[in-house]
C-alpha cells in the first residue's frame, strides 16, 4: 500500500485564531483598545448569524401560522393599522443610520485618528434613544388599538397583530441591551470591533425584520 | 502585546471554591457531567412511571400505595383512574423525549467531548453554556412539580394536541395548572436547547485547533454539529408554538381552538381556531426532534466503532457524514406522516409519504456503513462495541416498522395502535439509550478517570438487549392485532385475549428495569473504587484521548495541538493519534 505522507496543516496562521477560546479573552495591553486586533473568524459575529437563523425560523413559523389560520377562518375582517407604525418605521431606519455613523467613529477612534471617545459614544446614545423611541411608538400603537376596542383576544387579526409586534419589540429590547453592553465596553476602552459588528448585525436585522412584518401586517391583517 | 497573551492560550482561570467549581461552573466538562446526571435522574423517574403504567395495564386492580399517596384524586387507594394513567403517560413521554433522549447524548456528552475533540479549551460562550444547563434544570423541576399540584400532571400526551391542551381545566384533571407548567417547562427547554445549539455550532466553526479541518473532525463532533443545526431550527419553531398555546390558554386567544367546542357540557368561548394548525406546528418540530434524538447516537456509534473494529468505517468520513446531513435536511419535510388520519387532505398525505420513503435511503446507507464495516474486521467485543451493535440492531428492527407506517393505506390501520409505540421505542427510545450506554462505557474512563467493570457491563448489555426485545416486539405484535394506544385498560372485546401478552410485557419491563440496577451499581462503585484509567485505554485516535483522564481544566494543560490527519487511522492493532505526524497507516 502506498504510504501517504500526511499533509501539513494548510490553513494560514494569519487568518486563524488558535487560542482555543476565539481570542475572546485577549486582554488589551493596559486597557488600550487601540492595540486590539481582530481575527477573521470571531465567535461573536458567528454567534449572531446563527441566532439570526433561529429567529428567522421562528418568524417563519409564526407567518405560516398566520397564513393557515387565515385560510381556515370565516369572515376574516380587516383592521386598519395605527398610522403611527409608519412614522415609527422611520425612527427605526434612522437608528440604523446612526449606528453606522457610530461604527465609523469607533473605527477611527480605534485607529487613533479620533482622540475623543465622546463622539462615537454620542452616536451610540443616539441609536439607543431612537430604539427606545421606537418601543414607545409601538406602545402608542397598542394604546390606539385598545381605544378602538381591539384587544389581544378580540379577534384573530388583533391577536396576530399584538403577537407579531410584541415578539418583535421583545427582540428590539434585546438589541438595546446589546447597545448598552457595547457602550459600556467603549467606556472602558475595551471594545473589540467584532463585538460592535455583532451588535450592529443584530440591530440591522431587526430593522429589516420590521420592514417585513410591516408588509405582512399591512397586507394580511 | 495582545498577540503574545493570545498565543499562550489564556482562558478563564480555573475557578476556586466548591460552588464555582461544581455548581455554577462555566467549565464545559462539569456542565457535561451535570447534564448527564440530570438525564440519569430523569431516566429513572421516567422508568418508574412506565412501571406504574405497565402494572396497571396487566393488573388493572393492583394497588400501588405510593400513587395513592402522591395523588389521592388520581389514584384513590392506589388504583389509578384512566385520567391519571394518561397523566403518567404524558410525563413519561415528556421526561424521556426531552430531558433524557434530547439531553444526554447531545448536551451531556457533546458538552464534555466536543470542545476537546476539536482541540479547544472550552465552548465558545461558556457563560451561555452554564445558562443552558440551569434553564434546563428549572424546566425539569417545573415538569416534576406537576406531580405535586392538586390536579396532577396534564393528560394530553407528549404531543399536547390542541384543543385538549388549549382549553384549560374544563378539559380534565391536570389540564389547568398541570398543562400550564408543562408549557412553561417545554418553553424553557426550547430556550436552553437553542442556546446550547448556538454554542455547539460556533465552537465547531470557530474554535478548531490548527490542522483540524472539517474533514478531520471526529465523527461524533460531526454528528453533534449537524444535530445542532437541526435542533436550532426545530426548537425555533416549538418555542413560538408554546407561546401560541399559552396565549390560547391564558389570554383567551383562539389560535388552535375552534368555535362551538363543547367540553364537559360547557361551550368554550372561542371561535375559528385550527387544531390542525397545532399538529402542523408541533410535527414540524416533532419529526426533526426524533432525528435530533437519533443523530448524536449515529455519531457516537460511528465514533466508537472504528476503535473496536480496528479499521476505518466503509466510505470513510464522507459517506456517513453525508448520510447524516441528508437525514437532518429531509427530516424537515416529512412531518405530515404523523397526520395521515388527522383529517388532512389525502393529497397532502401523498405529498408527505414520498419524502418519508426517501428519508429511509440515507438511514439505510448509514446502517449499511456500520454493518459492512464489520466485514473482515478484527473485532474487540468490549462493552462500548456491544452497545453499538445493540443500537444497530434496534434501529433496524424499528426502522422496518417505519416502512409500513410511511404509507397512508397501511398507516390508517396502524395509527394509534401500540405498533407505533413499539416502532418509536425501537428507533428512537431504546436505540438512543443504547447509544448513550455505548458512550457511557466508552467515555466514562475519560470523564471520571476510572475504568468501569467489563463483566458487569456485558451482563448489563445482554439483559437489557433481551429485555428490550421481549417488551417491544410484543408491543408491535399486539399493535398489529389492533391494540389501541393510550388506553388504560383492555376495554374492547377483541383486546381482552391480549391480557397474557400484556402481562408478559409488564414482567419483562420490570426485569429490564431491574437490570439497570447493575448499571447503577457499576457506575457508582467504579466511580470511587474502579481501577485508575490510563489516558487512552481503548487505543483510540481522537483528541480526547490525547490528554489526561480526566482532562485538566484547560483540556490540554497549555499544549497547542496540531492535527495531521483524520480520526480513522486504524490498521489492525496499529493506530495513529490525530496529533502524530507518523505516516505509517493509510486510513481516513
Ligand atoms: C425508517 C424510517 C422511518 C419511517 C419511514 C418512519 C415512519 C413513521 C411514521 C409514518 C409514523 C407515524 C405513525 C402514526 O402515528 O400512525 C412514525 C411515528 C414515529 N416515529 Fe418513525 N419512522 C422512521 C424512523 C424513525 C426514527 C429513526 C425515529 C426516531 C429516532 C422515529 C420516531 C418516531 C416517533 C417518536 C413516532 C411517534 C410519535 C407519536 O405519535 O407519539 N421514527 N414513524
Ligand atoms: Cu416522523
């Protein structure tokens, strides 16, 4: 039998992190965020992608529940969406924009171009504020529906309306916690770019998800 | 600089103090053992429940005093009511399917072994890992708590079909708070499984050591990795399903409850909901779930076999892995085969029957790989191998039943008979348990640093193997005569002559349970008194055998491993560790 010479590991060292923990505990020298170097594969971002896959699946399940439930129901009415949803959509879109500004500033701060932490912090705070504003807006939408006498159990349309907006709002709250985490890391100058990227990935996804849900609610409910 | 610290493979420092070390530990090895122990306790409870049911089936008037004490209403004087029988059945299924079969082979062994097998120091997110265990634990406590509330556990089965599960206490004992706790318990289990899957996936993708290409991963790692994806996508559907169920129960919505429904002479204040929707959602999760249970078993057996047959599996890592990927993928499109007689359109039944027959192809390929690999092998019949062979046997036996269930015409007869119950106990229940035992006998030396007693192990194997066949072949046969599933008594005339068969199953089941005491004794005695285990007692090649037994806190004592080849470098007695560059064996 021919002897096989084992191939030497072919993966280039520059692209891989072999610390056994994704390099997540690399301590920046003297708390200086500027010396932190990111690797191509980092668990934070991969983790968020995987979580987003699961979240997509959950919303797909709820969507198919809506479609099936609508299919079997007689006299599926229509409810007019509270108009605030549309302006609220712009609030959420704006928060994605401010988050991207924050990303630029964080990068230039980490590169030493920008010396002031306050600038990226400001953009992050703006994003956080817009996120909270969005939640407040959704809450107003619920109040508006209530004032029309439409509660969670009133009819199927209203059930699905509260369900989708409620579950989405819960995910936005999770994103807000992520933002607070990023801000606290930045505050202590130990923010890794991958942490930021993971948070942003999640936030933008929630934004896109909301656009999808709005379309779904608008056309179906 | 950051770089230098990184290459010294710094991880979280070893914890100090009992609580941090053994209770709220973030060490994947401790968490793995915690999961395994939880499953062991759960398995014991589940088994005792099955005894109570079987005793009642064989001797309907038998007094079981402890039941009378546990539930004065459910079992007045120790004789259970039909409703209480259903409650026991529900909790048997729930505990076994979720807290034993889903937890042990994946979260238990996977947590302990996966990071080591890829050469990492821990899971990617150790804190999240700890959270998954404790959330599972709370879920388990909630499930057990149902026994101690006045109404007792729910009676809607592990599938919790709506509207029975959705309308509340009017539907029967246990359908009030019992079903609420059940829903909460399963929702927590979903959350924990999602977090666990996330950890498994990211660890496998990002934390592999130098040279550990995907093609060189241990076959168990492969199965856990594939399974983590299936589990991620399936539990992501069960979680919102639980949410809808709970809303129907507590918030008055009508997702699953149709209008005009009368329970106990009371018209239910709901309208328009769809019970079929629940079945679709449940089985969209439920069918993948049965493969979530069996895929780790595939992996464990494929991982163990080469070591004991001293040669690579036929087809190398590729065939078995691709079979697993195919099974995992197809498992998402066959769910309707559980609903052939649910009132679903018969055309839909055809649509689901075809992929169901297709999914048998990769399953059969996997079986053929294991069987053909034995050909011409120099087999070492140690306990782990015996259990692996037992797994293959049970899986084949159960799978054959699947062919008949997969066709709507035969299934309309077999559905809701104990044929189905026998089928899934073979394919899923006992197959996975046998693979779990195989893993236990194989990895015990690594996990605890002691060897198990081989003689007791073999005795345990043979008694279990024979016992399982006695119980479940008989169950399938009675099912073919039409014995109805989920009945607490032989009520129909045609069922009465089955009594001797029922008694035979009960006695066999009790003996089978007694045989598990051998296992328990062996495990506990060996844990403290067994001979010290060497680092690599089986002459295996994967990374978990390349460190001490048990491994140190950071798994390899600061060593940076380099992997040169795949895990199946066996040639008769010779074998080559994955970390050894020696070229003497051509394996896979
Ligand atoms: C050979 C391939 C298989 C086929 C064709 C097959 C087919 C089926 C069908 C059609 C049913 C529905 C029967 C009914 O309710 O009337 C069923 C039930 C079931 N099967 Fe399989 N099966 C196969 C393998 C497996 C495997 C490998 C597992 C587990 C790992 C499994 C677990 C189950 C379970 C748990 C149920 C019953 C669930 C319940 O109603 O409580 N099956 N099978
Ligand atoms: Cu199935």
